[in-house]
C-alpha cells in the first residue's frame, strides 16, 4: 500500500540506500602512489588491483535495502513494520561504524601518508536513517489511531 506516507518514506530510504550501494563512497590519497577509490564491496589499489576489504559495508546495505523493501509490504502488520524500521536504523548505524573502521584500517595498511576523503554518497545512509525514523513515527501514529477507533466501537 504505497499511498501511506510511511510507505513512501521507506521507499525513498530504500532508493537512497541502493544509490549508495552502487556509488563510490570515498577515496584514499596515498602520497607518492596515487588515488585509491573506495566502493561498498571493494577498493581499488593505485596500481590497478582490487581488494575486497570493504565487503561488510555491502552486506549491511544489502540487508537494509532488502528488509526495507520487504517492510513496505507489511502494511497490515504495523507493529512488525515498525520493528523492521528500527532494525534498519540500527543497521545503518552499524554501517557508519564499519565505514569509520574501514577508513581507519585500510588507511593503515597502505604505504606512506594516507588521507581519506568521503564522497557525497556516504551521506545517503544518514538521510535513509532519518526517513526510517519518520516512517516508524508515522506507523506508530497509525497504530495509535486504529487502537483509539477500536476502543470507541
């Protein structure tokens, strides 16, 4: 039921999560070697190779996107839908923690002086987090409204 505002919030949050999933989320500038691009699944080495050290970022965003998409269709089970929204909020917080850890550990593994610069798609999970919180608030408001109407009958 996509007409409800919480379903629209969740849909936009899933779309932003998928955009972040497919985009470059940062760069490492290694003095003397070049630039290394960071994606959710891998990062490229300045000499052209790939390392899969960032796969936890991809796994977390895949779970967020799939559970968010699944929760849209739980419009009749509002309590479970609100629970899925809170789960996605926690997973996005976990993604940001992993993002910070990956930025620190990958930078330490490289040679020379390393400078990490996040790209703009790294902000999209924060917007998704806000949208999931707004959706949860609207879901709980709907549940409260349904309960009050049931009480009146």
